[in-house]
C-alpha cells in the first residue's frame, strides 16, 4: 500500500486556496478595469443614450423627459415630457398655433443629428420664418428608432386619439421593412418581446454596453453586411421575405382613415437609401401609388437626392446628414404651404387657427 508523505498532503491542501486567491485577484482587477472604463466612457457620452420602455400597444417608446445624446456623433437629443423629440410641452388646445407631427423611423427621429438638425426642427424654423399673420408653427418629431411602418401608423393613431389635435401630419417611409411582423405579435410572443425591451432599457444605461454592443459590434456587423443591403430597406438579400405589399397598403389605408376621421390633412414622405434614385422596394412603390390614387401630397426624396453628392447627404446607407435633413425640410415646405389647413390658418390669423377652441391650456398627460 503506497504511503503519502506529509509534504504531499500539505501541497495538495494548499493548491485550492492558491487557485481561489488567483481567481479572486483576477476578478478584482476585471471589475476594477470595468469600473474605470465605465467612468471614462461616460465622459465621452456613452451611457447617455435614449432609453426606451415597453408599451403594450407600440411595443417600445422613448421614456419621457430625457436629455440624452444620439448613438452616432453623440449629438444632443431631447425627449419631451410627452415622449416626442421636441423641446416644448404640448397642450390640448393650441390657439394661434399651427401644429404638425411627423411619424416614421430613425430618419424621422433624427439619427445622429442634434435637436435643431432634424427635418422636423428645420421645417418648423422655415415655417416660422414665413409671413403667416403672426401664426406660430409647431413641427413635432414623433419618429421612433427601428419602427416599421405599422408601428409608425399606430403611433399616428394614438397621437390623434390622445387629443394633441394636429392640423396636419407627415407619414414618412420606414426602412425597417423586416419588422412589420412585430406589430402583429400576440400573447406569449408579444410579452417575450416586451421583456426584451425592458432588459435592453437596463443595459442601455451602461456605458460599456453602449460602446461594445451598440458601437464596436454594431460597426463590425454593419461592415460585414453593408454590401448585401438591398435598396429601400435595412434588409439583406438573405433576409426573410417581407409581408406582401397588400399588408403594407392596409396600414397606409388605416392611417388615412384615421386622419380623415379627425379632419387632419396628411403628407407622405417617400425616402430612399443612399444611391437609390427610384423606388426599388415594393413598399416604396406601394406608398407612391397609394398617395397618387388618394390625392395625398407626397414628397419623393429620391428625386431630390439623386442630384446630390451622396456622401454629403447620407451618413450611412439610410440616415441623412444634417445637410440631407435640411433638404427634406426645404422640399416639404411647399407641400405644407399648399395644404388647405395652412391657407386657412394664415387667413384666419393667430386667434382662430387652432383645431379647437382655446378654453384650456393644460399639458397633455403622458400615458402610463
């Protein structure tokens, strides 16, 4: 029978303690480095991105009352107490004010540009520089990052139902065509998505997450797929097929019916991707034809952008630079001025151009 020496027993007993000590030391330094990086990255804007909360109807919406920075360029991004990218608090009644909302995806929300450079903000500035009998113009961005057209339309409906009483609305094309199915999720699948939104809202508060996942990893994925992106969408050639255009047309019809029911005029904004000079995606073609058949004013930005230096007007395949956003605003201006509600507001003067009477000016409460 082999005999184990006392020295061997002692060494084997010491090894686990030594291993634990090394592990603890490594863990300490890992946490210390992470904390240093977290603090350091916050000085450069990381950890200050807009937070989204789950919403049973809209799936995700910006949390109200935020002063943040954009994911790209870290430009100032203000979310109003009512959840829009807008600085002012809105009231139900708006005597002397001609109010408009824009609905869409990250282009409309203003990806990578500051509060004053979104096409909504620039259009508001242009409208307020016009001679219109002292009328004040409000142009509110209700766009939300990653929204497909279905959710943009649903938010349009909610704004009209909630009593914001716009005089006109702009419905912009959404490039998130592959997300159209999300709006139709029901039951357990919908709740699973809402839980993911909740988890991401926690993660987005962490600077390291912003830098590594939404910065470094996003750029790596983008550079890998950028040559595979199809015109008019964020989809790649290998992505699952989009829902048929007939489904998309139902969303547009729903938006029109809701606007008509609230006596609100609509403008459609047909956007294109970098280097896209004609409607290449079936949804783009559907929006253009729908607007023409229903006599809805539509701005085809592909016609405008094709004569521009693409690197000056786009910061990536879909998102306009401040110069590109300004071009959208400049070309929307004549369409807005051509609306009957605009003419009526300018002729009526500052006291009678609101959608309703001026009996109250209480701020509209934010939905829970």
